[in-house]
C-alpha cells in the first residue's frame, strides 16, 4: 500500500522544524526531473534556482516573468513530496504592494518558503535603499501572514553579488529584514569563516542560509560548526549540467569526437526512476 503524499501544510511544518537545530543541504534543481532525483537519493527538501530555470528557458538570470516563475513553482511542488523553498527573486515588483501581491500568489503554489532579494537589477543603483528594502520585506511578511503564516520568509542581502561586499552594510540590512519579519537570513556571496561567523552571530537566534556555489574545502560539518542552519548551491548544479553538455557538444562540433558522452547517465536508470513515480 502506497504512502499518501504529505499535504502542503505537512511539508511546511516539516520544513520549519528542519530549521530548529543542526545544518542541512538544500540543493537547487532546475526542473522537475532533477527534483525527483534529489528526493530519490535522500534529500529532505529542495530549493528552486532562478538562474537554473531561466537558462533552461534560454533566458538570463532575472530574465523570467512572474507568471513563468509561478508556473515553475507549481510544477516543482507537484514533482516531489518534499518541501520546496522558492527563489522568488525580488518579488517581481519594486514597490511593497507589488511584492505583497507576488508573494500571495507564490504562497498559493504550495511552496514551503520563499526568498525576497534587495537587488534592483540596475547597475547604477544595485540595491534598494534600506528603508524601501525593509518595507518590501514587511509587505512580504504581511502577505504570508494573510495566507495563514506557515510559509517561511527568507530575507536576502545581495551586496556581495552586486559589487558591494561590505560586511557591516550586509549585516545591517539582514538585521532590518529580521526585524521586518524574515524567518531566515541569507547573504549570498559571503565565503570566509570570519564573515560567515559574523553574520550568524549578528542575526541569532534566527537561522542563516549559506550559499556554496563553487568547489570548496568546507564540508557540511565545517559549516555546521560555524552555526549555519542550511546550505544551498544556487545555480551550481545547473551549471554542472551545462558544463557536461557544453563539453560533449563542443567535442562533436569541433573535433567530430564522441568521448564527451562517456559520463552520461544511464537511460535505463532514468527510466526506472521516473517510471516508478
């Protein structure tokens, strides 16, 4: 007899409890097939990747529409029984009211958590002013509370990714987002043990997400010892997939060789995985 799928409420409760102690890896699949595979090898939750999804649609990161993002979130929630943490970019709006509307729609897809960034996409003004960024977070919080309050809100300070790698500013922003109702804080781009420890201490007792999107000697145990609650990899898994695809394709196009296919996954294994679902 098959086990019934956990409800959306169950997934949200499970995900919230995962943040109480310890440290876990939150991998970022770009499509439902990858999500299903990650579930099959034992991951307990997944996060979407705006960049990985955008590339799969022949668009740059931050190049998808809100409607595309919402459709993607729905299919990712449906693909597995795991809690899904949504990379909801900047809420697909500049003003708090628009962010609130987008967050309300995202919650309706069934995600267990969603993040809101403070980057603008404008190179001349890469981050929203702090006051507006905090109001945007408050609007997201109100939208979640109005929908039942069981979806986690992740506040992201993007300074390190947009050319403003200033620890003091990043911490001040994270504290503001925490005060505005963010349940989990995230400063993608911080790398050193010193910066990670400083961020964790500054927003304690709220949990911190760490991005590891590159090869590093840091392990899950190392990061846990720094007090981080969860580790995501952003678009790194998508870039790994693209890397293998590009290498194999270039060998065929440029040299007429097929040895780039040597490490391809087994079609039989993939059919077995998806045929059993």
